[in-house]
């Protein structure tokens, strides 16, 4: 929910941290701040509410001095959106600063303890207890910075990723416990290292990363760290939960993402870029290691009970796929919203298979669900986009979407990538792997046309018509009901227009009461549902509704038609694309930022 970036090395930290904040802003953007240690050994801190660029225009973040610093973009959890609540937070003695992603669930107790010891607090955040606890252990118990940090981390309850900077020893410590944190290994000649919530934050500086695991605490020191520093220009990883400080070795891996992936290119927004990338990303999702797919297929076949677990768009992809498993392989898969999964705990056995689907691999509800399942001995398969994310670390097998970084808060290319991969699994389970692969390859041309500028121009007409409506309804049947749910979510989360999806057959069970003259209804049509869904269209039409038909052929009752050629079982992959474009265009017309919708963050890492 928040963005973390830290730098230590021989270059000025401020420009690197500012660029990192810009690349992380999709993770949270109600306030931001940077702190560095200047050449005189003092902290220099600037932070405020607002977007990173606005804060920079106001405060000039580039004139912070020093080669070591930490920076943060915030998505408020504890405490309002105020300058005082922005990170970094500094200890009372101004020697320790912290940035934090997650929640300190026991912060009230810790805060009371510190207040009883004479500490004061400047913010309403839970985070502010961290630097002061470290100060407490250092000053009143005489522990070193590292030992004080370990004791502090051990006293925190809840999921967190924290980065802590010690002014006197010029040391940075990063610790991961349920929220994302990755180490970037920069130019060794410049002794440079990075810590960040997500790889794009430092991708322009290095592709060499060390994926940190829960419990990992990494210590970074530069050449200019204090004389007592024992690891000048290097790093060390240890387990802050362990009794000993035995170093842990984690491999340095090179990521395949290019900087172009993490840049907007010729597009105005990441959302439009990522919609257009679907021509390739659907194919990349299908290009899986065959043996791995076969192995997962066997796990599904041999399991006694299979659950698909996800949140948001990822849940819609799972719901859509569950129809395909039934239709192609006559296989029943329970599809459960991650935050509801604990209700099914009594069904979980060691023979149960849980397939967790998450673009970020950091959604706390999904991580909680998987941990619950693992406690019951279940086998865990995950379908994830971000390599090395928390979910991949707790799964027995992982299938990667290979979509590259998805920067826009909205899931678009990773949604269709999830559909493609889940469809391939359904075909594989039906013993029709090759057929599934070729059908997915066939989509290339359809998706190319759907994302082309000509189609976008046609949809723009529709977006100008719909922009002033308060409500938009969406109907679909079969797997296209899940598509309707996803379409409604896309429209809601980026245009802020109320959009609601119904299974076509439910229309007459109440929702039809909402229809009046001009009410816009999007209707997804496919060959296998056309008879029934078109009767829904007529029912709506006869009550004055404005019908937007999406499917292979127009019918006269449609007021607006978007052609999406029939692709049978794979219709959900193609039919969502026009609505992704529509949602994007509505946001632009209404003056919203499609990449950073209000109140949202890319990854929901707090409950
Ligand atoms: C959808 O556009 C949103 N980005 C959101 O619903 C998202 O799909 C959900 O938060 C799940 O995220 P995940 O795939 O990273 O777990």
C-alpha cells in the first residue's frame, strides 16, 4: 500500500530517491518524503502531503545533501493525510529515521510504554513507535543500533516492511515481514545498494536483485559508514527472528524486465500502455514451461477438492475460469474470494489443492488464505506476476504470468494473462493442451484489432455518451457473467461512475426495476449464450434502456455495438478489452488520473 525506496552508495542520494518515488507512486500517493544524511552527518528531511511532483515543486527534494537516504510514498492506514503523518518518521533524539509499509497491530501498547518512558509523538501513525523503540533500546539499555533494531522488530506484531537509517553509524537496515521488500545490488565500484517495495523503483540503476524473505533483515553500510562499521560497502542478511545473528545467503538474480517495461513510452498513461501490451502479454502467459503446467494439471487431477482463491480482478479471472474447468474438463473448482476463505476452513485437508491467484503476490487476504491452507497441510500452487513476491515464497509451485510490471493501479494485462493461463490449465486438464495453446495463439489478431487506435476511437464516441451517467449496468451469462463483474469493476474504480454487474438471468429478479429511459446497459454476447442474453436485451430495450452490445454480431436492438469476434471458450479474454478501453477513456474525459485512482493502491497489503 505504500512505496519504499532507499539508497546507499557514492552518488548523491536525492535524485535517485526522487526518481524511485515517481516509479513507486502507483503504490500509494497521498503524501511522500525523503530523508538523507548530509556530509556533516546530520539528517536532512523533507516531506508533505500530495503527489511527489507537487511536493518536489514546493520543497525541491533535489537539494537534500548526502549519499545515503530513504524515501516513502504513503497510502494512509493509521492517521489522516497530513504532513506530520507523512514518512519518514524520526526518533525523539533525531538519530533514527524509519519508513514503513504495513501495520503495527500492537502499536498502542508500544506507544504507551514509550510515553511512560518520557517519549513524545508528533504523528498519529503506528510507524512512529519504531524509531523511538530503537532509541529506547540504544539509549536506556546501551544496545548497538543493530541489536536495538532486532529487539524492536521482534516486538512488532503485524505485517510490515521497514527501512531504518541510523544517522551516527550511517547504516541502513531493511526488514521484511509479510509486506514486499527487495534488495537491489548496484554498481559495486560505487558501493551502491537499493532497497525498495518493488523492482521498478531502481530498475534504471540495476537489474541485479536479491529477493528478501519474511524474517530477513538486511544491513547496508557504505564506505563512509562510521569507523566502527564492519561491512563498509557491502551488505549482510540475517534473520531478525533468530537467536543468533548468523548471516543468511540469498542469491543475486537478474530480472528480465527492461526499463522500457517500466516506462510509459508513447502512451499518456500506463493503463493505456498496458491495455495495448495485451497483444503480447496474453501470448507470454500462454508460453509456459510445459512440464510445469503438466505437473500442476496432475496436482489438480489428484486433489480431493480444489480451491481457486483471489481478490478483485484476480477473483473475477478465477470465477471466469471455473466455468471453463466445468465446461471443458467436467471438473468442479470452488472459487472463493480470499477474504472469505477462512469460512471454508473445515473443508481443508492435506489432499486439498489451493490455487492462489495474485498479480502482485502481496495481497494480504490471499497470503492469509494460503497460510490458513498450509496449516491444514494443503498443497499450494500460485499464479503470480511479480517474481520473488511473498506469495511465491510460500507456494509449493508457482506459474508466472510473465506480463512485466503492471504500473497502473488497474489490472488489465495481468487480468487477461490470468485468464489465458487458467484457460490453458483447463484445456490441459481436459487432455487438450495443444488445442488450448493454438486457440490462445489465435487470439493475437483479435486482440491486436481490439487494442488498435481505430477501435479506441470508436469506443471514444461511447465514452462521451456515458460520461455523464450516474449508473451503468452490465449483463453477462456463463463465464461472461464474470466478465460483467470485471467490466463493472473497471468502470467503477477509474471513472467513479457507479457500475453494477448482473448474471443475465437475474435481471428479472429485481435489477430490472432500475431500468428507465436512457439507462445504459452493457451486454456481453457469445454464441452459447446469445439466445437468452438477447432476450434480456429486449426486456431492457422495451423499458427504454440504452443497449451497448459487445459480441460477434450486431442486432437491431443495440444502440451501440462493439464487434468482438467469437472465440468460444476464450471469449472472456477478448470481450473485456473494449471495456478496459471504455473505463480508461471515461476517466480521462472526467479528468481523473487512470493510473492512480482516488483511495486505491496497486496492492492491498493491509487487511
Ligand atoms: C483491479 O483493477 C484492482 N487492481 C484490484 O481489484 C486487484 O485485482 C486486487 O487488489 C487483487 O490484486 P492482486 O492480483 O495483486 O492480488
